[in-house]
C-alpha cells in the first residue's frame, strides 16, 4: 500500500474519532443544560425598543415587579412552589407593570406569562448560563423589540436587597442547594462561578 494512502486512512480515522468525541461531549453538555434548566426559573423583561426612555422604563418595570415578587415568593421552598405562586399572580404582575407604564405617561400594552423561552448564552453577575430552553416569567412591554433584562428568579438571585447584577453569598448558597454536586462542580470549573458549555474546551488546552 502506498504511503500516501496510509496517511489518508490515518487522517480519516482521526477525523472520525474526533467527530465521535465531539458528539459525545455535545450530548453531555446538552444533558447538563437541560438538568440545570429543570432546576431554575428565570425572570425576563423585554423593553418596547432600544430608545433611552424605553430602556429606562424596562428597568422601572423590573424594579416594581421585582419588589412585589420578592415579598410574594419569600415562602417558596422549591421551583414547583415558585411556579404555582407566579401563575396565581400573573394578573397582579401584569397590573403592576401596566401601572408603571401609565405613570410614565405611555400607553404600551403589557403581557406577563410563565413560559418556556429560548435563551442564548447569558451572564448574570459572575454566572454564565448555557444557551437553551428555560422556564421564565416573561414580561413584555409594548412591541418587546428592545434589549432585555434577565435574572434567575429561582433560586432567588434577583431580589437580594435593592442590588441587581450582583450575586451575594446567600444567592450562591441557594444555587448550591438546588444543583447537584456534578452540576455545581461545573459551575465552579472555570474558577469564577461559571456555568457554560464546555464543548471543544479540550481543543483549546495547551
């Protein structure tokens, strides 16, 4: 057999092995994302547009809804309880958001729903969650075409005091309680509390 043909067979074999490894890694990452998604519930607010006023309104709606839900969800012991409380209060959440819109002198419609949402990779504080489907309380203002804001509603990483975008020790502890050991190790694997897809990481290792 000619040497060139042997090399060709070797390269084809290596590519097949690489594709198999990538497939296995992708499947593992997908299962990990689904497992994490099954244990958290997100809070998602979409602005009417990217105008300065609409973006400021989005944050005002976030604060008003957040303040109410922090109190209502204080006794929720697990995600299922959290979902039930949110479903029971959707009308109240919508009314709260509509009140803020009216106070701003605007007439945008507001929709509030608990639904499955496709999220890209998203970062909240030091945490980065992989892309995929997550259950979320979704508040849409007007056309909902502006930049959005999100956080993790269960376990509570949204309503610690009045500080947003900062994950405190209490929130970190709640996340640890919800995730199993392997998932939490994945969270900590990058050294900065990062939840992420690790597909192809081994190709970047020195």
